[in-house]
C-alpha cells in the first residue's frame, strides 16, 4: 500500500466514529418509515420466505436499532452488534426487547445459533479485503447449518453515475438538529471521503461536531471470492437500488 493511500486512510478512524453524531444519526437515518417502506418489502422477497417465524436474526452494524425493532415486531428474535456505544444507547431505547452487543464485527465470535445474519449499509465502511474476509468468516461461524446471510455492499461496477459526478451531499434539518454529509470520491483509491458536520441544540445552545468517515466501493469478484474462501457455496446478488445503490448479496451456509 502506498504512503498516499495510508495517509488517506488515516483521515478516518476504523470503525468510523459515530459518537459525536449519535443523536443526529438517530434523528435522521433509517427511521421507521424508511425501514417499513424500503427495507422490509425488500426482505420480504429475499429473506422472510426462507426462515421460520421465530428465527433468531443477528443485525451486524445495527446502529440505532430501528431495523432490529421492526423485525422484533414481526416476531423474530433479534440481536444487534455495533461498534458505537452512542448508537447502541439509542438502540436499547428504540428496541427495548432485543439484545445488543458492543463489538467490532471484524473480530466478533458467536456460537452457531443464528438462522440469519443481516447487514445493511455497514460493509461500505470495510476498507480492505482482509477485513471483509474476517467478517465473512465470523458470520459463517455464527450461522446455523442452512442459515442465510444477507448484506448490502457498494460495488464499483454499480457506481458509474456517482463516480462520474465525483461528489454529492446529504443534508438533513429539523428544529433542533442539522446533519450534513459531503461525499468526495478518490478515483485512485476507489474510496469516498465523507466529511460529516452536525449541529444540535443542547440546553438552548447550538453544539457543532465534525468527523470524517471513509467509504470503500468493492469489486464484485473480491466480494464473491471472500465469501467462497470462508465456505459459502450458494451465493446470489441483486441490485439493491432501494438500499443506497448497493448490491445485496444472499448467501447460504450449506454444510
Ligand atoms: C450507516 S450506519 C447503518 C446502521 C444500520 N445498519 C442501519 O441500516 O440503519 C453504519 C453502522 O455500521 C457500524 N459499523 C461500521 N463499522 C463497524 C465495525 N467494524 N464493527 C461494528 N460496527 C461497525 C457503525 O457504528 C454504524 O452503526
């Protein structure tokens, strides 16, 4: 890896720092409406028909737990894991009947008790193939036989329009909070630098927070071979337009 690549990567902590913007993430990101109208209909096609009504599901990178709660309301037994203590604090309030684990998904070790493992909008933060393979290995070990792994991931092959534009912004505002994400693409590293600025009203005073995240777009063949290397044999993928322009992979653990 070149010095330039190293210094680009050192711009951001890994896992990404969500602590200073946890409240803003909870206010604006993946709220129940988005999950009910966008994510659940998608999972109705690719996940629910293949698991039992009482299935135990692990949500990797569960963030504020909105998806965990919606799946709990559908009857599933839910566990979430995330590397942000701040986000997990919101998750415990948003999904009070589910279990949460504080941990880095690159290192977690859980027994093979899950019927399904899902990960939405998380693997974009995994910056190299070694870490991706480590996560897939941990997932494979935590799945029951015939368990299912469903995840979204941005693929270089699907990124044409955005990469040509090179940059875009997301801006969210309400009476007490504002949240801005500036995305800039680095074509050499195939990564996005995401400069994040938040404002929140705390006891009548506006508080500002800044942080930087890095997002990596992966090659389809890298994802596919990392999955095969850890043991997944039946792998398919669909364009997940409704899930942030990423591809959605569906993988079975067949022994
Ligand atoms: C964009 S948010 C998505 C949250 C949630 N999946 C959703 O769809 O609302 C990305 C999440 O991934 C988590 N994350 C990123 N890298 C992680 C890692 N290495 N280990 C655990 N969590 C991680 C972050 O803390 C954050 O909660």
